[in-house]
């Protein structure tokens, strides 16, 4: 198992749902990593473009041995982690739901539903929007307590 000084680097963006999946796998497996938001770091954007033939594709992972992996599926990521001698835990259903609920698009959808619900006096829209927002917050609070 690599040491803590040899962290995996995740280059990502807050609006990429795949980043959430990658982080969920690493978090569930207690794997130390460094997350770098390329939308806030121009040097990181340049590095990601170097890795991906001019494309700012995220998530892009850089492993301690220098190898990289771009936009992996969960199974591709797990396979690579195991090849790198990490112990990988399967995501639970709660982990998978958290990845879907806790992303900026879902929160935005929740707010939009609430706003349109109030504008149209549509109680089901308001309720659905509030459910998305509250459920996301509950999942996040529960996850952080682990």
C-alpha cells in the first residue's frame, strides 16, 4: 500500500458528477488523495491538458507511480486501484445515492423546483424540491460523521 506521502491526485471540477463517484470510491476505501479543482487552478488545467492531449477532461487521476487515468468508470477505477496495491471497498447503496444527490446540478434542480412551485402555487413541486434539498443535506451530514 502506498504511503501517505504518495497521494493520488484527482484533477476535477465541481460540476462533474464523475468526480463525485471517484471521490466516493476513494473515501469508502479510506484512500488518501489530493483534490485539485482545475476551474480554480490554471496550472492544474494545463497539466490536465498535457495528460489528455489538449482536453481538460475530468476527473483525471494521477497515481504515485506517475500513471494516469481519465474519466474512469467505477469498475475501471477499482481495477486500477487494486493494480496499485490499494484495498478497495465496494460502494454501498447509500454511497451511490449520495453521489447522485450531492452534486451542484441536483441542488440547482431542487431550488428551481421550489421557486417554480411557489410561483405556480404548486405544492407537489415545492415538496419535491424541498425533498431533494433536505435529503441531500441529511446524506451529507451523515456521511461527514463517519
